[in-house]
C-alpha cells in the first residue's frame, strides 16, 4: 500500500493573539495574530519538512475559523476533514510577552468551542488509515468526553492496523475535572502509543517515578516501543528497543518564548523516525528544533523548513 499521507492528527486550532510588549496582558495595546494548538503546531512543523500531513478538526465559520483554515492550507496541510459549523465558535487565546525567558501569561477562551464538540462520528476511518502515522496529544483528549472517546478510537484503529502512533501527554490541568482523572485518562491513552513523549515533570506526575529512567521504564513496561523524556535545555533521555541514552540539548543565547518547544521536539523525533533515522539521531533533531522554537515569538514561527534542516545536517 502507498499511503496517501505520512502523518495525520486530530486537534483544536485556536487563534493566538500575542501581546506587543512584555508585561501584564491588560497593559498591552496591540496584539499580533498567530495560530496556536499543540496538534496544529506539529502538523505545521512536519509539513514544512516536506511530509504529507492531514489535520482533522472543527471550526466555526467566524473570521477566526476562516483565518485558521487559510493558514493551515497555506502550509500545505490536508484540511479536507475540517468541518466548519456556523452554529459553533472558534477558540482563541491571548498570550503575553516576557523579557526573562519565563513562561508567558496565557488566557484561554475555548470553552464550548467547535473542536470540543468533536467525537467518534468525526473519525473518517478510511482517511485515517490512508496515513502511515498518527500523532496524538493529551490536549485534544482533554477538551470534552467526546473528544476523549475520539482520541481513544483513532489511536486504537491506527495501532490495530499496524501503523505507528506517537503520543505527547501535553498536560492541561485546567481542562480536566480532577488531577486523578487527568492522570488515569492520559495514561490510558499512552497505552495505545508506540512512541510516548512526556516532559520530565509530566512524567513524574503521571507515573510517580522521579528519574527519566523510571518514567521511561513505566511506559516501556506497558507496551511503548520508545519513550523520550524531555529535559528542557538539558536535552532528553530515551529508552527504546535499540537501547537507552541521554542526548544533550542545544545552547540557546536567549529564550524568547517557551510555548511550543515540546511540539517542536515532537516534530523532530517523528520526522526523523519516519525518515528512517536512528533513535539517537531522531532525539537530537527533536532537541535542535525545540531550541529553535524558544528563540522566537509565537508557537510555530521557529519551526524549520527541510532546506534549513539539511543545512544543519540533521
């Protein structure tokens, strides 16, 4: 079989309004319009590297929805499974600027958004199985009970068909009723994944283990073929079928915006593994792309093209 797509993902896109100056959001006078969303960040990054990417979602027919759909289409992403509903609203968020490299202030306006109404009925199985890889995150699953069901469905279908599945927990505590529900739901999803990509603090919360080795072992014991634990500026630790090791991070002169770094890491790992590279090479590419993302304003503006990747010899 010759898959129609390399990677598909399901998730919410939001319009991002980034403040024009550091400081509290209420003091900003102007905002820059951007796209946001964990799954769409990864979709954009993979498309820029030349992979054939499909994205499934729901948007309103409002100006924000039209903006997001056009932005994704410009990246060359297959948006044929994005439904636009005039009765529903598109989610959006405000993000502050920081001058010290800390996490910026973010204010979400996504409750009841069009994407939160997605469910199993939105899963086009034929389209889904036309791809060789599925990337999933805990954000889409957290939007509602129906998106959680859809996340389980897509991951089970793909893994059952022998396709590879990657999963980034991407914890959003405010979207879950309780921390325990978040833990059990995210870990249940991780059981359907071949490649699990937690951050260190996420892994500690989800597994109760404190070390990268312990976190990786937790998911490896439950069926994951590869676990990469993100360590921020220190790089990452991986444990897979071919062995385990630490991979150093890439030095960054100035951190501008940390949001999206984990998505950039996922872009690097997924693209490299689909390119046929080794796990150490994939984790190195992930660390490099993550380092690019934190040096610019916006969630996806730092994601490189294939030409930039080739120039860096990664």
